[in-house]
C-alpha cells in the first residue's frame, strides 16, 4: 500500500496534482474580475497620508486559474457529503441541499440588517417561528437566536447567570464542570470571571447527585453539564442533580452540543436546565463550513428570560418589531441579529422534517451509534459498557501489545476512505476514539466502517509498521505539528521584504 | 423521510445485532418521566417543493431586499463575482468540519493559510487568525487581548464614534472581567476622535485605545496621530473597521501604527443576509502572537518533506488550555473566510485598488450632489464610501424616500441624540449614477 501511496503522491499526475498557494500562481498584470472605472484618478479624494495604492502581495490571477485553484483545494478535503465522517460530538449529519437554495433566495440574501422592520417582516416571522420551534423541541420558555456559535451561546448563558446572581446581590464565584466537558465550558465560564471547580463522574462517566451535593455550596453560581455527556451516556440523575443545584441557589447550564440525542426523548426544560445553547450546525443540519459559520441560539426558562440579549422580536398589532424588550438584558453579544443565513437553513430543515421527522432523526442516530458500539466492542475496548446514546467511545487498550495507538488507528482510517473519529477526547478516557455516526448513514456504510476498523485491528497485530506509515493515500503524509508550532509560519510573504518594512506590507 | 437512509429491514437487523427488541429499548437509561413529556409537537414534515414554497412566501415579504437602499452602518452591498458562491457550494468545503485531521483537510487548511496571509496584508500587520464571528466580537476579543498583553493596565478607552453595536458587544464581553474598565472618548466637530480629550485620558492605567476607522459616521480617523499619543503613554491602539472595503483605498491600520486591527469582512464577497453570517478579521503584531484568540493555521512538513498545513499554536486554545485559554471560541466563520479568500483572489491587487477608487468616487460625487441648500455634510474629515448628512427633518426625509421606493439611510439619532438631525448614507460601486440622482431628488 505504501508503495502505491508514494507514486500517487508525486503530484504530477492523476487526482493528486499539486496545487501551489494562490500567491505562487500570481503573474503581474493578471486580474480575475474586470472592474469598470467611472473615470481615472480619485486618489486625490483622500489626503496623501491616508492614500493606499495597490497592495503588494495580493494575488494577480485570472478567473479560470482562481476557479481551478479552489476546485483543486476542495478535492483535498474529505467532507460529510463525500465520506462517512464519524467525528464524535460534532454531529456531521447530511446538510440538505434545499437549505442552501433557501438561504440564497434574494429576499433573504439581499436583505440589509438595518432595514426598517416593516420591510423585513418575512425575516422577523421566520426568526420568531424558529425561536418557537426550538422552544418546543427543548421545553424551554424563551429563545434568543443572537449568539454566533455554540461557544458564544455558552458565553451568553453564563453572562445571564452572572447577571441573575448580581441582581440578587449575590457574588458567587464558582462554576462546577464535570471533567468530561468540552473545553469551551471552562473557557466560557472563565470569560465571565468564574473559577472552575471540576466534578468527577462515576465509573460510568455519569454525574451523580451525591457528588454534586458534596461539591455544592453558596459559592456555586452554576453547574455546566452536557447531556448526553461526552461519553455518549445519558445523565440519568440530571433531574436530581438540578434539584441539588437549585436548592443551593445555583442555576443549571445545559450544554446542548449533544442535542441530536434528545429530540423526542427528553426535553432539557424538564430536566431542570435553566439555560442551554443549540448548535444549529450540529442538530439542525446547517453546514459546518470547515469550521463555521455556526449558530448558537440560547433557550432559557422563565427565571432567566429578562436577561436575554437585546433586541427581542415582539408582536406589535399585526406586525413584528425589534424591541429592547428584555428589561435586565446582558446586552448584545453580536452585531445585528445573529447568523441569519443559518436560521434560514435550520428553519428549512425543521419544516422538512416536522416534529415526527426530528424525533425519527434522533432515534436513527441513536440506533446507528449503538449498532457501531455493538459491532466494535469486541475488537476495541469500550470505555463505558452498556447502551449509548448518539455516540460511543472506544479506546486503543486492546491494541496495547501491538504498539498501535489511537492516533495510528485514526490515520489508517483515512487510507480506508473514512474521516477519523474525535480522538483523545473526552480527556477522562485514555486513548479515546469517539464515534458519532448520526442518522444520515445507511447500514451498508456502517458495515464498511466496521470492516475497516476490524481490518486495522488485524493489521495492528500482523503488520504494525504499515499502520505507523499511515496515511499513505492522502496528498500529504503525517505532518510534523510539533515543529510547526516551534517555528510558526502563519502567512505567505512576498519575497524579501525590505528591511525598513517589518509588516511586509510594502505600500 | 428523505434524509434517513435506513429501511425498516435494516432497522430490524440492527436491533438484533444490538440485542434489543425495539427502538424504545435503546432509551431505557432515560428516566420514564422525562420520556413521557418529550413529544415534539410541531407540524408534519413537508416535501421539498412545499418547504421551499413556504420559504419563498416569507422571503417575498422582505420588501427591503429589493428596494433601492443606501443603508450601510456596518453592512454594505457590494458586487460578488459569480465564481465566489459557486466555489462556496462545493460540499467538500461546506460539509467538512474544523480540520482536525490535516492529511484529509488540506483544502480547508491551505485556504485558511491564504486567508490569514491576505488579512494580514489588508490590515498591514504581521499575523492574522483564521477568523472571528464578526467585526463586533472581534473588537471585543481585541480588547481582551489588549488586557492580557498589558498586564497591569485595566482601562480601555473607547471612541464614542465606534459602531454602537460594537461598543455594546464590548460592554457585554467585559462583564465579569476583573478590574476592567471602559471609558468613552467623544468626537470633535470634524467627526474624528476628540484628540485633546484623548490626550487627557491617556495615563499609565490605559491598556488600549479602541477606535473605529472609518468610524460609525463614515469618517476616517487619523490613526497615526492616535498612535503617537497612545505610544507616549504605553497604550496599545486597536482599530475596528466595519467596512473592510475601505482597506482597498485607505492606508492600512498597521502601517499607521495600530497594534491590533480587526474588521468586519462581509463587504469582501459575502451577501448581506440580514447581517449574518459575516466574518471577523483579526490581525496583530508578531510579538503578540501567543496572545491571539482563535485558530491559527501554519505551514508544516510531512515525513517526506512535502509542504502542508496544520492547525498550530493550539496551546492557546480552549480544547487544550480550558479555563486558561486566550478565548472560548471554537467554531468560527470558516466558510465565510473562504468566501473572502476567493473574492480577494479574483479581485486581486489591481481589481481591489480599482473597486476602492470607484467607491471613493461615487460616494464623493453623491455627497456633493446631496449636500445642497438645507442639506449639509455633517462632518468635514475625510471619508471613504459613507457620510453623515444634516437634514431638516430626518423622519420626513425618510418618509419621502420610502414613498419613492428608496431606503435613504440610517438615522443617527437612535444612538446619538446629539445627531438627531443626521442621516448616514452609504454609496458603493453597486449604486449607479441614476440611482444616486434619484436619492438626491427626494433628499433635497
């Protein structure tokens, strides 16, 4: 296999043609767009000290070459559309093409955010209805769509919790967070000035009410908890846990990153959650975009509704209006109204599925995860025995005698044409391989993935060197990340910037 | 359901492999009382044709989307070449995730590396990150970064002329940040920052001066002068550019002395989309690289010496550093960063220079045409493609324009009581001479 890989990687032929940086395709005088000038000049409209000429280093490339450049780059990606993408905790489900068509309807795409409300009634109604639909799925009382992504939703939620306590003259300083939580949880809490106190889960990774009772006190502002947790296990004591937190005057932040396991199964509003964020780019099928844009609406119970970001959409006669209607609002977290284009996509998805379809999606996602768990739990070590929800966590423990580790398994999967699971997360599991198949995959695809995982386990015993060399069928082999971080090269620079021009800007 | 590939038969065989009797058995760990109340009571799902019909019904009620509009104020209509959206619709780009496995994500990684390079050039600084949510949160992250870099200093001096929503986001982000203090510096008669007041406020507690350029009134600030004042007292200068197209014609913040420069990149290849998604551009100097928020892509080599790209310096980030991370940001605006990269690649060095000049020309011609008689230019300092007009009666002007099918601009009184008689008007390369004349007729 590795021999074939080498010949494929000469990058002079076939599907792996080399593609230089766009700057390296640059030829002086080329342009990819014809810009008509009304008249020459215009520079003198600005005082000399503010004028900027052409920016040195910007590409000079014709349109066909630009198109070819980015088309070729696209072919160097595996994606959820091309490939099974079992990246745990990321919910890489199918992104319906109709969502893309809807977001591009001119009445949405060309709408300016400062448009007077009565000329944007369709957008306001869509947003209001989306808020109501998210409230129904989650059992929360009110929703704001403003946060731009999951982590900003967390930040919004924690700012609201802080405002709630301060309103009561309460200066609690601590947030409880299980060790299995996403890193964004402690980071978001810290951004609100909170100290983080780590909670340990039990042997099943589940947070027990007893453990919370031991940790709780008047110093605790909130508990941040993910349900199902990052091991894919439902927090079965969640209601009792919430009771303990509330009993001590604290609030419960529920991380909705794993909401794809909950539709029609359990509503956070009924678990005692006071606030949660929705990741529209996970549960509600808006594309991940290679790292965004996401959208991270927050849902709250009545107790926090007054603190939601302003402005809010209100009904005024027969019209929708934006109003600063939350009296104790934390303010804004983002300009304008949030990632509206993502709202159109999520709305389109929910309308397409309906209530029954959403519930069916969750059931199929959980079925797929349990099927992979059942098929793989002999070959790989299962972190937590028993049923899982939308994802399962395996480890490399069974491969220990072979010297093959989780990272090697992940890299070999790439040669088999699969994206890798999330690896080495959650941190509480050594050598974790976190697998989330979503509802979008057929039994046939899951079986192919099982076969690949089994083949890798066999190969680990028979020919571990082949795995250490993986991946071989990719445009590049394993990249030296440690060296990249030691001497970071973070941008292309025009050749030999002048000594007196440290920014390399040249103009 | 068209998005769910499992057949009834495959469901049965999978349940057998799992060793349970029915789908409900998969949820036996979920307490019964939660399951009992979990029904999702929403209308039945629709076929694609019906779904899109509903969406079109809503879209057509956004009549603002087809009106002749001179709205700016942080979001701008610019021409987007057809190739940009076509490439954005490559599912290999839009349905991938954050490039955790670099060997099968080189497309995304190389594009982000190109994005970082172009943003650094645009802003005139050494290094740019892989994007922030928008211009406003980028400005807030820049403020937090300034506080990190300037350890013993806790005061941030914010220009009153900075986009009001950026100031609001900044205030929200600073809630709970220990000892941080926001103070406001006003604007002078010409629309630029009140530099005498700024000089007074600058002391050894000042971590940074945060200024919009062009500011909310469309006025280009004298960043070089601000930087000279700030440097004398050891404060950093943070600039926030809500109209990134200005960077095509106006000397870069970095070259004028900004230490951190952020911008809203929507103007560079991204539709208005009611204000989002856009993209926050964020750049700084090399010496501050380890304090940067957000993702960074760097060059790397594989075992055979081939060049590739990886996420790097991740020890700043939340998934490694957790509560000690430089920011909580994870998902950012990857696909929109790609749109900006494709746009800038197409426009290129010369196209960008030209489109900058066209904006400058048309806006200045429009201002000359509009500022006549009772209507006056409110400020005298240089501007790019947006300007403030003093009119006799803002409401009456807006109404007259509306009757003629025109959205004439943004009334400034909502945020600035002292400018209640002012209208903010944006003119770009998308506005024809005839359209500008139509506006002039109703404003006069």
